[in-house]
C-alpha cells in the first residue's frame, strides 16, 4: 500500500463521511475482518490481508478495496474489549456492536440514531419512515452546506441504505416499527461503564437501564 491505512482513517475523522452507502450492516464480512485483525495484530496488516486473500469474497477488486476499507474504518472505532465481545457474542450482541461502530464512524448516522431513532422510541412514537429521515436531512443541511449540495438520487440512496442497515441490525421491522435494541446484560454493563453517551444510539429507554447495574 502506498500509504498507511491508519493514516488515511485518521484524516477522515474530521470529515462528515457518508460512505456508509457502500452497503449494509455487513455482519459476516465484519466478523471475518475482526477475526483477521485478531491474527494480524494491526489494521494495516488486516486490510492488506483482506485485499491479498479476497477475504470478503468480492466480485471485483474495486469492490473489495472499497468495502474492506469501510469495514475496517467501522471496526477501528471499537475498543479491544468490544472487538472481543464482537467475536465471542451472540448474533444480537454482534448486531448491536456493528450498529455502534457505524454510529461512531459516520456522524450523520450517529446523529440520526440519537435525534430520531432513540428520541422516537423513548417518546413512544413507534414507527420510523422516510418523512422522518427527510426532515432530519433538511435540518442537517441547514448547517452543513455539503449536504445541501447532494443530489436527490444520492439523498434517496443514503436513506435506502440507512433503513437497510436498521433492518439488518434488528432495530426496524419491515412495517417500519422501531424494535427495542437487544442489548445483553454484559454489553449494557460495558456501555454504561465506559461509554454511557453511546446508549443514545439505540432504541432503549431509561426503564431498561435500571435493570442493569454497572
């Protein structure tokens, strides 16, 4: 590689990245990369191995590079403890951790999760549809000019992929009803102890939190 992947990732942290449109939750692909990272020891080597071995079983080299890059960027946001839980966890725990990584990696998604998904859930508004996304997007575009310049087609793709991720993470059903996050006691304890602010990424209420002591 001509430059360090970690260097590229670090530089991207200052931008309002919207490249989650690469695809969905990528559950199995993310697990493969996490397992590879456990063996490789660092993310540069993990990315190189993913490209050399076509770890994600992509059809083209460009798809492989793009997808593996995005997934490594997501997984880099997880702590070592969270990565271990990702590999050791149940499917529900894995879905929650992958959603957590997406919210951390893409500020647009994290803000949507907090301001729309979580807020609607705790105020007993059971559904989430395109109108809520459009209102959120318009609000964000008022102070982020780059969003205001996005074409209608790209905006539709952002919405479609975000809703796809929500479905795949088990946070939204096919009818558009918000599903409570299936946070296990150990994952909930971890978040409450280490990153309580990140709980706002999930549809979870205060009453749910009172049942778990850090």
